[in-house]
C-alpha cells in the first residue's frame, strides 16, 4: 500500500485530486497537493506518523496491523484503519493520531474546556486523546450510539471500527428501492443520540453524513461542546441542516414514502424541546471603523477641493 501512495507522484492532477478529496479535509492542503515536492513531504509525514503509531501500540498489542494509507488527514489528526488481535481474534479498529504539534488543536478547543485544562499547548494532543477516550466511555454508558473506545496512549486513540459512512453506504446503494428507508432508520438513531447528548449538556461539534455509519453510529461523538457555549445552538442547527441537505441531494425524501424525514427546524425542536432562533447579527467593529475612515477621507478630499477653489 505504501507504494500505492508514492505512485501518486507519477500520476496527473486528476488522479491526485481524486485521492486528495477523499482523504484530506483541509481545502488548502488539497490545493497544494498538485505540487510534487509538497506531495512528497505530506506522504513522508504520513509514513512517519504511521511508523511512530505502530511503535507506540506494539508493547500492548504486539500483533497489531495498521493500514499504510490513512482514511482521513485533517489539520489536527490522521486516521488509519487496522486490526487488533485480542484472544487470537482480529478486531477491526480505527486509529486516530493527533499531530505532534498540538498548537492548532489547542487554540480551537481551549475556550470551552478551560476549566479542565492543565496541560500546555505542546502536550495538548495527549490530553485530548485521553479526554476523547473518557468521553466515548461516558457516552456509551448513557446509550449514545458511538464507537467503543479500546485503548489510548500518548497522542493515539484506538476505537472500534463501525464500518463505512452513511455517505458511502448511500452512494453504493443509491439505486436500491430500500435505501431511503435505511437512511431514515439511521436518521432516527442519530436524532435519538443527539437528544441524549443534549440532555447531558453536550452538542456534537460536527455532524455530517461522512462521520456517521449506515446504522446511525456517530464516529466523532467524542468531539463535543457544552450547551453553555454561546455557539452551541448555532452548531446544533448546522448539524441538523447538514444531514437534511444530504437527504435532499440524494433524493431520499421522495423515496421514503412510509415516513417523512424531519426538516432541520423539526429535528432541532425534537432534540432541545424548543424552536431554533438564529443568533442576532452583531455589527462588525472592524467594518464600522473602515466605514468611518472612508467617510473621513471623503470629507478631507472635499475640504481640500474647496480650499483650492479661487
């Protein structure tokens, strides 16, 4: 598989684009991958990350196997699939590895977990791996449909592999007459899990058809924000909209004749027990300052023009 990754150095832009869109979540990285030198550097980083992860896990799981090619590369983490051997039986797992430099992760998370934060930015990725492990344990005990956490060490988190995403599942079976009903059943599970999370004072940080399974298991359930966060209501409604948009774009609303997919406002109401009110737009100070300067310059030009008149 490693040779397959490096062979991308020889293919055209179309091949690179297809690979990049599938794996990389950051659009800035995707656009740079057309540069061969940048691509080689990224690939080398992936290989180094995989080898370091293997070394970290082998003391506990000597027979562990990790895929050469990641299934996802984000700003903060790389995700691989693999197999853990427990009692001589292989278990399919997902291995999430936070980047060595935890600065960007630290900056994005610190505001809403400040009270429990004891580590510095340089150690934050290890702190976050442990925190997500504990969050998954707590959520499963509460009945939220999410992967089972298996092991964590340093900046590595190992989770049970729940299979393909809802997006992949629908794309693979979109011609089947039962696909809309299957998606509706998954949606019911997802809404139920979100309602349970909300009752615990939590909202998913990001929900879309890429990070839920065909059975409604939420892959990224460990990444949550408290409902006390000022942006939590807006994020929750965005999550509801992401899922509904997917159903609309794939024609699932028309295909599900027995049941009706609830729209984002209805889902929000089911989860919270109240209607969604969009946040009020606060005028930008930066914009206002710019407008004031523009007015001042205009006034100054008019004054100068008058002074030049005979």
